[in-house]
C-alpha cells in the first residue's frame, strides 16, 4: 500500500498483518448483514493449490469438514455442502419436499423469496402473512395446515430483512402436529442463534457461508432428516439440488460434482476457529452484540434522535438489527455518511430499503469492534438527522 494508492480501499487503515491461523479479525469495518467480514487467515486459505475432488486427500478434507459442520448444526446426520449461494438450497428444500401444497410463512423479504421459489417450482402455495417485523402464531400454523392439506411449511429463522428471530422449534412442532414437514432457512441464524437439528427434531435446515459462519459467499449447507429425504417428491427434483445425489456422494465423503475447492479450504480453516470458540459461546457473543446495538438505539433516543428497533423485544435476531430511521432521514444518506467514516452497514431490504438501516453483527465480529462501528453510526446520524 502506497500513499498514492489509485484504488483507495473503503477500509481507512491497513489491517495489522495477522498471525498465521490467527482467530483475531483485526480492525473490524464491514458490518453488512451478509456477506460479513472474513478473517485474513480464512481468505489466505483460498490460495492453496487445487486437489483432485475424487482423491484421498479430498475425502479426508470432506470428512474433517463433516465433523465440524455436524457440531454447527447440532446433528449426527451428514451435512450436505452445495457449491451455490444459499438460495440454491432454498430451491432444494422445495424440490425435495414431499409432494403437495406448501404453506409459506411470510414476515419479510427472505421468507417471501421462499414462497416465490415454491410457486416457481410448480407448488400450490398458500401464504400465512404477518406484517414485516412480526412473528407467526404456531397454533394458527397447525390450523392452516389442517384446513389446507399442506405437506410442507417454509419458515425463516432469522429474517435478515427485518431482524426478527422466529422460534423455529415451535413452528416445526406446529407443522408436525398437523402432519407436515418444516423447511427452515437459517441463513443468518446458524452459529449466531441457537439451533439444534437433532434435539429439536427438525426436518430440513439450510444456511449459507457468508453470514454468521464468516466465510466468503459461495457455499451453502443443509441437513435433512431421513423422513424428509424418504418422503421426498419423486418428480421434479432435478439433478443439481437432488438431496439423494448429495446423500450418495456424502456416504463416500465426496461432493456430487466438482466442489468450489477454494471455499472448502477456507471452511477448513474457519471451522477450526468456530469449534475452538464453541457454539454456545458464539450464541452468547451474538446475543451480546444484539444487546449492545439495542442499548445504542436507546442512547441515541435519549440524545433526541428518534430511532427504533423494528423487531419487538423478545423476537430479535442476535445477528442483525433493522433500525427504523426518523421520518425524512434516508437510509442511503446514513449508509453513505457511515461509509465516509470507514464502516460499511446495510440499507434496508425490499420495501424497507429507505426507511431502515441494517447492522449485521454476525460472524467473527466482537462487541468491541461493533462499538466502534456504532460510534461511527452515531456521528453519521447526527450529521444526517440533525436539522440545520
Ligand atoms: C442472505 C440470505 C439468503 C440468501 O442467501 P444467498 O446466499 O444470497 O442466496 C436467504 N435467506 C436469508 C434469511 C438470508 O439472510
């Protein structure tokens, strides 16, 4: 880096050189709600030379990744790894779900995407809509399934568009009570919010690499119960996202097709740190970051900047907070002012794009790093929101 760098980075200061295998993230600046900041040691792993994906070296790598991923999902079952973004495995959920109509629980932009995917895959879809920022009533889920004969429910664990956390265990129980299976999108949940696949008796859970797992984008992970794979629709599963293909390959410690090897190498390095921290510790760290963000919103309100958290208390995601801005303050203006201070946060999503900002406190971020980002957000808001 020279003083005349023609491509100035949005990071205001160069990061300190990481120690090899360092679990420290360094200076934290990138608080988008996905992708999130990736540690230099994880990025560096992606430059390793290729290996054959049908080699013993690959199978050893795959088996090691399985060990770590099982812990992350709380399961003894194989964890399928797709070389796709998470939306690919949302489509896999639908393509492999039992034949019949789908009840889509919609409370934000990503749960809406799940409904749209189900319809695009040829399912009859009934929506159970609640306002963005709210959660669904499990008792109503059971009633709706009994009335509508749905075989499958779709639900989002951590709605990244609104910062709402859904009790997916209660929703899955409600689906099971009416004889349906439940497909859970936990893309911004897994590793940030508690989820225990086996203990909770879940059917299908998917996540992506670029959220709380703090990897680059491009991999997606899912676990399916035996019953889910066994009851799977026999037609229209396609090939690339056919869980039977994943299961057969995983039994050989292989991927069905050529996997995104550099991302596997990154995952290998990152899982070591994930396991070293421990899942319960990671959940607690994320809860502390969400609490810090909520306290910051309260502080700013006391200073006269009328912010509000969109999600009701008790239903807030530990990984992302959607903050409602005062009227006439534009999200883009705030995000730009924050960027001028060296930090990246998100605007709102979908219909909330200009009325909310989203702070992604996920992955390897720390309460201390987040506090620096929130200080920049405060300064930016004072500049943008104060009259005159
Ligand atoms: C990010 C996200 C997705 C989409 O993930 P891609 O990797 O972009 O396909 C889906 N659902 C939720 C809840 C997300 O946060």
